[in-house]
C-alpha cells in the first residue's frame, strides 16, 4: 500500500506486478491465465448487443414506419455482425438459430488497443 492509502494493482496486459511494486516470485516464461483468475468480477452485469446493421433516416420517415415495413440496413446477407459489450466492439459473429431462438456465434475476437 502506498503512502496515500492506494493499493497498486497488477498490470494484466503484461501479466505481472507494476514496476514500482516489488515483484512476486513467478516462474520464468509465459503466464497462463484461467477463468478462475477473474472470479471476483463474474457477477458484474454487462450489456451485450449484437448489431445486424444500421440505417440512417429523417425523423419524418421514421414516423411513417409501421408493421411490415422493410428497413434496408448497411449490411449484406451473410456478412458478419458486430458484437458489443458495454458499447465497445469486442467481436464479430454470425446469426444462428438455436431451438427456434436467434443466437450469435463469435467468429472473430477484436483486440482493442489500450490508450
């Protein structure tokens, strides 16, 4: 713990402790992480969205929409859909049918650059 009462957290990107804290004894080589390492955040709710496509229109046209209206989206049939977690793009996938319900299977994980 530092003088201001804050606890230094490990840098998970590098797989070790921060430079200003004493390093724990770790085996040489790559560190293997398992799901149990994240057990503390398993109950944190997140919002997951699967975006089939987008459309842009004027409010007047939006108000004219009704049942049976076909809305043209910016994607083609068979094109990957975007999967967002808390409004951040994390993956791309395909729509699947599972026991008469729509689902999404991930085909590509998006690795975001940290700033």
